[in-house]
C-alpha cells in the first residue's frame, strides 16, 4: 500500500542549516511540501493557516525556542509529530522533552538516511528511538517515580511490547488478529494507565518498568 505524502515544516534560526535541511527534505520520496521558519513564533504563525504532518525544530532559537514551541504545538496541534534537532544529549534535558510529548530526536550531525528514517517513523509509528533516547531513558531508570497507575492486562502488555518494537497500528492489528479500532481502544487504556502522552512515552515506561530492554 502506498504511503501518504507528508507536509513538513522546519524551524531553525541558522539560515544555512535551515536551507540545507529544506533541500534535503525535498529529496525524500514521501515529502510533498516543506516550509521554513527562523524561530518558534514564526512556526506557529505558519501553522495557523496550514497545519503540517510533522515539524523539525531546533532547540535553541531566539524569540521562541524548541521547548516552548513544542509545548504550544502539543497543546494546540496534538496530531502534529515533533522531531527535535539538538546538540544536547544530557539525559535530564532529553527526558524532559519526552515527558512533554516530543516524538523523537535528531543530532545535528545525523546522516541523511537517519533524518529520513526518523521522519517516517514519527509519522507511521508515533515515535523514533535512537541512541539519544535510549541513553536518556537508561539514566532515568534510577530516578523513576513510584508507580501510581493501574496494572496492565496481559493483552495490554502484549500491545505495549509490539509498540516498543516499532510495529505500526495496522501491523499490530494483523499480528493479534484484532481490528485497528480495538488496537486503539487498548492503546488508549494503556496511555491512561501509564500516564504516557504518546508512543515514545510508552517506550520509556516499558523500559523503566522492566517490560522491554530497549
């Protein structure tokens, strides 16, 4: 089945980086449209007239940086996927952004193939996991909060593990012989029980609680 075309916006205050990323995104087969902004405020203005499928945002920008614009997008445009472009890999910083609800991270030194893989992953699977994410979660295991949620059922654990293995909803539904509607009902219950905001939150939860090894 042919994958849907994607509209992507890039926000970065460095003109050379932004233009380079725009040219790169334009070469990806599934990307139909690319727009640019030099800061978070400009990005939000673009989104008022036309909402993209995904945004790639630099963390450090004038006027409104990546953290604040990510919060705004998740509050007002929850269907938009967010990839954060960063040189910061400190565990506390990455975990904070994951807890906000960001869908994935890319190093500014990422290879072209990883940029394309990450973009498609957040669109198709709701999150992108890489070494940045895994290292941050590993550091957070020792400081995880006490559990205050309901116990997951065996079916919910089964679905959680398949999500962590990066199966798409249609693939999980097929493997378990259930409808996609049933899958999303189960996923909704898992999200409520775990307090996660999206699949990267579920991935973090699964590792912290020992369901998945990463």
